[in-house]
């Protein structure tokens, strides 16, 4: 089964699937923004924890391989990125670690180290929050949510159709690659490239033909220009706004209060022999 | 289990870790040089089995053997196997890679790294076999479903495999085209190619196959001759299938005492003769003329005083010759059966036959003669002799 | 003649530079008649269906629905499409939603029905195709045959007056194919005009009352299947072959010097014509409902020895699926065949199929066989 199918299955079997998609989106975005706005490290740690809890609840503690891989990949990228930031500190400040690596000057200061940590934690908080959202909201629900805030119909329907056809086309593409293999399409790298190109062209042609036939079929089924949802998820109630505002304000003040509480450089200093 | 050219031993396969086992300790063998039909309802695992036998998918457990040796899944070995074993997928759109017909048919032979002249020769031959030579330069997008199916068959034929696996080759084809596909399969087998076909059409496979393999729930529930399987209604029902109509009619009439159960007729003609009690009538004579692609038909008929008799055709080289000379036969489809029927009716008939297909062409007549249902004289004529 | 659709001299081409697909095409579809459309690949069947639903507007000629010309406005087309449902050969071309129940509800929701009505129809439709419990399954996970059944359910939920099925049994295994045809029969009995296009000649021969054969954008033949297949040359020109039972009948009749007519359409009739025993077996015909079928089954099969037992109809079959029944899927044909052969038989069927059973009884009589039957109320 392709990864896309797994994500889709995941979203539909999530416990949070019937929560209002707009509400979820609002909540997640506000938490993200607050984490970016405050200077304290505590807030993104808190939002990260909230993200993990939501993900665990949504997937019923069974985090599938694909999600774990996505998180793992994100963490690795963050580590590399943050690592780069941490070693490029301002030259006017005293260095915790000074070194030269090939043509590169490593100048790690307390400020740069803390900055790096802040960025890292904010980033993984963002990842977990967005994944909690994605793993519990199938795309049609999202499109329905956009429609309810009067996003142009063409865009939302386009999203749903792309989503639906992406599966079919992917299926077709993979089957064509299998067929190429059977006709020795992988016998050499030039041949393999030609097979790939052929499969892509074939999938494209298939999509055109499918489009034509689907247009006729949609017309026959009295398509009115939008896809009605049979069991619409709940629309955003006032409670979402209340909870989101409450969390947002609460976290903001928490940020103000705990600013400077965690100084990663000083915390980790003894391990590295700084200070 | 006898050793066939392709064998699966306790193969287990599922598409995803938590998913159901599509192949569940499947043990199956495909006999070499024979025509085998793979039957089973949707979800029994037919297409998956083909993909596993062709090393497209590696089984989670169990071993796949090709020609007595287990598959190593090394690139070189797989390539070697795929030069011998070809699959024809059910949906032709899954198999088309190039914009023009001749390019797509050439795809396989080019990948075999054959010289250009050889590739072109194979493309021409293959297109002729499936009757699409006029569409050589045509873009594939313009072709109908049936035409595309024929082009993909040509693509597979151009690889000249020794084992041909076909997944529902007649699905979606109109009856005439379906018949042509079956004739091609028959012709390939007469040249020694092992042909395996999966189908729902029990009528079609009954008259064609030497042996059947029935899949159910990821296992092979029956392997062998078709009749014992179809005689057990519980097995047939469990497998999700229906019994072929010729078989049912034979059984019905034998239960009534109108005839013996055996020998089992495989075609309508054989059935009709068996139940008709006509052993003492006047029969016509059947002339089988071996027509190679470069034989001119009219002069041959003249010189053997066969003009004016009903004519039927059978086999690829005959059709090529037909095309070339413009001769129009009485029976374009189902030549052997129609000619046999004519003889039963008391008239002579001429069957223009591909030299390699004579044995198959005679099968109904031989059935009638050897079981005493009638006595049709057969004369084989070789224009080149 | 009460025609639900009339096409007069319709000409349609997708692209004016190329020859038209439908060329002076005239045809009437009679209300309530089981109609088969036959023709080789490329004869124009799909274009024809699209013309019926108003997707293709002909360049010449007129299309009448219920005696009135189709108005190619939004309202006019909706009027036609509320009543005409099409099930295409490839379900992926007409399934658009992510979940099963959403797709089945798509049609009814589009025509503005209220929630309870839509729910009722969706449940009923899924029950008819035996996909109960699949409501919340994403369509990507279903196999081809299951998707086809979802497509059929989507058409059923529209409660159409004309149901068009393009190759309804293609891609389905034989038992699923039997169920689809039973469904088509049920719809026909409920007054729906069912139009089936198929390459399965034997299927069309058994089922259809009237056959229309397309050739090169025109109707080549309209009438009973028997009249069509008698003309062998025409059959060949149309790209078709005669059904196996027709051929066997022709051959055996020729050998035995019998008349080809009456033409047997299924095995029971074939055996009645050529091999009937002197004495008919006793045929018990038992109409059932969901509630009483198990009880009736137990009672009727209690004392029988060596009687054939068969089932016709998905509701009774569903209730008795786990029993050991000889003719679970071929009940109608097989029980009648066994009776003609002199063996006793019991046929359990959904009561809605009573007219179908009666039709078979009448047909057997046409072959001069005195069938000993009893309808057990």
C-alpha cells in the first residue's frame, strides 16, 4: 500500500476525525504562533508536549511507521539546521567553543547556542502539532472547512479532486512500472530512465482520458459544482474559540513569566566543560 | 507435486505488514509446454500469484522456482528469467509506454538489446499476428480498448517468450477479438510455448486448457484435469465459480441416460455429436490443407479439385496468406468447428490450416471418430509436398 | 408503444473534422422492457449512452425523453438525469468521493433530497448490492469488484426509471455476476427499464427481451435475439458470434432434422427440447421473505431424499449462505433442469421474483414438456 493510502486510512480512523477541522486548525496555528512570539523556551516545550499528546490520542498510541519516519526525518533536519546556527555566533561575544574545520570557523557563543535550542524546540513543536492535525483530518474535511469560510469553490473542489485522483494516478504509475519491469525495462540505467519517462507519460495520458470520462460521469450524476459531504464534521463552535484564546493568552503570559528560566548553555555547560 | 516450469512452494505474500495474506502458503506448479488455466474468484490471488511468479514481488515466505532453480532475486537472474517469461496484464493501459504503436511493441525487444533489424522484424511479425499491421504508425491514444489490448499482446509476443502468462486476456473484448486471442494462444502453444491464462470464463477455458489450477483464499485448492473439479459442485461453489455450459449439458443429458458421461466433450460440436446419435449417416469429407504464409490458396484449391466447397481458416500463417491473396473464406472464425459441422451435415469442407496447428484442428474430428460417434474421413494436403 | 426514449436520426461527432460516431441513429427504448445493446468495440455504445443522459448534444436529429425533446439547459438536463442512471464499465471513472457511503449519497444529495431520505436510500442501496457494513470504508481500499458494486449502489440510490449498465458483469467473478443479473431482474420487475450493453453474448441471450445491435453508428438490428442470430452472416458483420446455446441448438437440430424453433435460451429449455425424460420430477417452488425463509427451508428439506435444492435471489441466499445447498447460485436454471430430467427439485426464491419463475414455467411448456410443479405459498 502506498504511503498516501496509509495517511488517508490513518486520518479516517483517527479519534479526532469528527472534531471541527477549522477548530483544530485554529488551535494548532495559534499555538504555533505563540511559540514563535515568546522568547521563553518553556512555551515551545509545552506546545511540543501538547502536540505529542494530541498525536498519541489521535492515533490511539499506535504511531504508524510513516508518521514515525516523518518525525524522525524532521528531527534530523532540525538538528542539522540548529547545529549550523549554534556554531555561527556573533564574533563580539565570548566563545564557548572556538575551532577551525577546514575553511570553516566555528564560533559557538552562549547566545547562539540558546538560539539554536529555541529554534529547534519551536520547530519540532510545529512538526508535532501539524502532524496531529494532518493525522486526524482527511482532506475532504479540510476542503469542507475552507468552503465554510467562503474560500472560492473552485479552489476547494480542486483540492478534493486532486486528492482523489492522486491515489488513482499513483496506483496507475506504480502498475506501469511493474509492467515495465516485466518487459525488461530495468535492464540498464538508460533503459530504466526511459521506462520511468514512459510510465510518467502514460500516467499523464491516462489522467487526460480519465478527466474526459469523469466529466461525463459527473454530469450524469448531477454534479452541482461542489462535493457534498454526507457526514459533515462538526462546524467550529464557540468553545474552540474560547479554548484557543485561553491557551493562547495563558501561554503568552507563561512565556513572559518564564523568560530566561531555561538557559540551555548554562544547563549543559558542565557536560562540555564550559564555565 | 510434479515439477513444472514455474513453481511456488508455500509462498506467503501480503501487500502490507498488517494486511491480509493474499497468498497463504500457496503451493502451485505450472506444467511445461501445456495450456494451463488459472481459475478463481476476485481476491483469490490470481494476479498476485502472477506477479510473484515473475519476481515482481518477493514473497514474505516460501520459495519460487523457475525451471527447477529457486529464484535468487539478483538483478542478472531476474533479467534472464524475464526474457523467457512474459506477462500480459489485464488492462492494456497499464502496459503502454510509448506514443506510437510500433514504438511500444519494440519496447521489449529493444530492452533485450537486440540489433535494430531484428527488432523491426519482430515488431512486424507481432503486429501481423494480432492483425494490427495497418496501425503500425498510429498513435496509441487513438486506439480503442480492443485495439490497445491487441497491441499489448503484440508487445509481449515480440519478446518471443517460452512461457506466456496472460491475465484475463479476453476481458472486455468483443467475441470475435476474444476468439482471435484464443487462437493466438493456441498457436503459441503448438510451437512449444507454455501458456498460462487466468480467466473467469469457465466456458472458454474449458475448451482450451489442458489442465486447470483453482485458487481460493490464497491457496491452490485444485490442480489437474478440469472434469473432476467441475464434477464436485461444492468445490466449484466454494471457489466462487460456475460450471461450463458444455460440461453441464453433457452431465444433464448423461444423467438422463441419453449418453454416457465420458468421454467428456470439450466443444459444442463434440457435445452436439455425442448427444445426437448419428453414427450411421453419410458424412462429408474433411480436407486439411497446410497453408504456409507464402502459399497461394486459389491455385492449391484448383489443383486439388476443392473449389466450391465450404472453407474455413485456422492459424496465423493462414491468415497472413489470406491477407496477401485476398481470398475470402466461408468461416473466418472457429474454422475447425464449423468445418466439422459441415461434414456432419453431409457436406465436404476444406480447412486451410497453419501447418503447426493441424493436430489441434483435427481434435474434434478425432474425438468423433475415435469414440464411434461418426466416421469423417480426413485428408491432409501439403501443397509443398 | 410506450417509449421512454426515442432517438430520431441522431448524428453526433466529437470532432467535426472526423467522421461521426453516431450516424443517422434511430432507436426506441420501450418502457419496462429488458433491453440489450450489442456491438463490437468502437461501434458507438458509450457515445450512445452519453447521448441518452444529455452529455452529448447531437449535431443533428432529436432525442425525446418521455415524448418530449431534451432541453439542454441545467434544469432540463437535471430532469433527465434524475431518472436515468448509468453504471460504467470502469467504476473508477464514476466514483468521486472518499468513503463508500459518501459516494452512494453523492447523487441523491446533488438533487437536493433531504437527509433522512438520502440515508434511507443509501442503506437500501448498500443492502441491495450486499455491501452492508462498508459504509465508512475509504474507496481506495476496495478491490475492483467491490468498487463496481459501490458504483451500482450509487445508481440504485437515485431510484432511476432507466438504468443503463455498461458491461455490468465485466471484471466480476461468476457468482458476483449472477448476483448483479438478479439485481437487474429485480429492477426490471419493479418497473425500471434496464438497458445492458455487454460482450457476453450468452448473458444477453438469456436475459434480454429485446436486442439492439449497433454497427458503424447506426442500429443494425432491433428485435428478438433469436431473429438476429439466425442470420449468421449479419452476426459476423456486426463483429459478433452467436451464443453457445444457440449454436448447439442449431447443430443438434440439424443433425436430428428438427426445427430450430422454439429456441432454448438456457439449459433447462435445451434439455426440455432434446433430452426430456418421460416423467417430470416434482418441482416445488417456494417464494420466501427474509423473515420466513429459514423456517421454510428447514421444513421443506426435512424429509426429502435426493431432491435438488436451489436458490434464486440475494436475500434468501444471504440467509442460507452457510447451508450445504447444491445450487446456491444457479438455482432457477438448475432446478428446472433437474425437474425436466426427472429429478425432484425445490427452489427457494425471493417472492418478488414470482413473475420470473412463472415466465420460465411458461417457456418450458412451449417446448412441449409437461412440468409437474407446485407453488408452495
